[in-house]
């Protein structure tokens, strides 16, 4: 009787759907469950960080971003090993660097690089720190002299390649888009390739068809290889986009640049 019961239990166990998945599938399921449990038990963000995020939503006014930085620096002083604080500081400084000029811009970008390095050191497997560190490197390269700019190409490429591996769709494929910009801007002896830039940007738009920054960069790359009609079409397409609540300030800036390009670089007859 005991033998019969064991056979029955074994038969039921072997007939369970999970037994047909294989060891690798079971391991994958277990890992996913562990990640879900970890996410559900994650500590809530500190109040200052939440408030800083709220200020960033109003980033069309630069003073809101500055107030967000104040809050994040206060939180960093109280809790130095906070990944959530440092990657946000790298992001906020990047935004401020894009909207200032000269020495002030360099100051913000240097602060963004420092914050990004701290974020990566704290959580090397998280995407945000790598992306915003690389984004600040990229802007700093554009602001630097020729030699210093060349030295920053490899760090930008490294951080964007890591970003793509960790999350290819982070911030509407921003890692892929920035890597494409590296190919566009870099000289040939540092891996520059305008056609490769076009390939990557077209891939960005396949993933995120309404990403205005990818459209703007793609227009630059089209012009560089004398595809002016394609550049005009992509800019006109961008001007027809409706505002996205998540990226309204960026869309407004990019549409203004698109109008400028259509007027000055792609005017009829040129």
C-alpha cells in the first residue's frame, strides 16, 4: 500500500506543469520571483527625492531644476551612499548644462560627471548612472578643445554601450541615440562613421517613432551624407508631433531647432 501511495505521489509530481519546463526555465522563474519580491519590498524614496522629481517635471523653468538640485544635495549630505540621489543629480546637472553657456555650463557638466561616477560606483548594474555619466561626458566633449574632446570619446562610447546592454529602451533608446551621435561627431580615426550614425538613429525611430531628438540628430546625419531631402522630411515630420507630457520641454527645444535648420540649412533652392 505504501509503495502504491509513493507511485501515486510521484505520478502526480511528474505530471505537474512545472516539471516539463526544464531546469533552466525553473531557474529563470525563480530569479524573476526573487526580483519581484525585492522590488515589492524596496524602500520608498526619501521625501526630498520625491519633491526633487516633482520640481523636475516643471523643468521648462530652470529655477525648478535648481531647486531640485538643492533638495538632492541636502539628501546627499544626510545619506551619502544613496544611488537614487546621485543618478538624479547627474541628470539634473545635465539638463542645466544643456541650457547654459560658457563657464557655467562647464561647471554643471563637471558636477554631473562627478555625480554620475558616484552613482555608477554605488550600483554598477543599474542603467541610470551609466547613461547620465555618459551624457555628461558627451556634452563636456562638445564644450572642450579638440584634444580634450577626443579623450572623452571612448568614455562616452563605453557608458552608452553599457546602457544599451542594461536597457536598450531607457529614456526612449537614449543610449543608442547618443552612441549614434558619437559616430556622427568622432573623426574617422576614432571610429567616426556618418552612415553608421544613420543606421543607429533609424533603429531608434523604429523603437520610438516620435522621439524628436533622434529625428533632429538624424537630420544632421542625413545632411552630412548629402541626403538633404530626407533631412527635410524628417524635420517636417518632427514639427507635426504633438507634445508628449513626459518630454514637452525637449520637444519645444527640438522643434525650434528644426525650424532653424529648415530656414538656414535646408531652405528651398540651397
